[in-house]
């Protein structure tokens, strides 16, 4: 079981911009991983959470270096939510 907490934030402008940038990068990653999972299913391949986790490392280096701006655990949570969120 995963616990979640809700907090009210009042960030200044620079912090707000950084949060928005991080959310945009997380959104991009979610959609990119979802695309890869859908492609694998269409091809009849089984793709695991470990496979998508390894893909994040490749994406950081090859496709979207902006992923390096976001804390790695946040990116791992995007992957976790994608793989187990529908359960």
C-alpha cells in the first residue's frame, strides 16, 4: 500500500518555475514510457518495470538530457505509477 500526503505550497516565482519544469519533464517521461509499453504490446513483447527503468537511463543520455534536471527517485516514481498505477 502506498501512502500519499497533500500539502499546500506557496512557492515564490523561481521555485514555481522549477516545479513546473519538473512536472513537464515527468509528464514527458510518462508519455514516452507509455508509448514504449504500447509499442511492445503491439509487437507481442513483454516489457517489465525493470525494462522501462533501464530505458530511463538511456533516455537521459540519448533522447532527453533534461531528465537529468529531475531527481532520479521522482523519475522512478513516474515509472512505478505507470507500471502499477492501474492495479
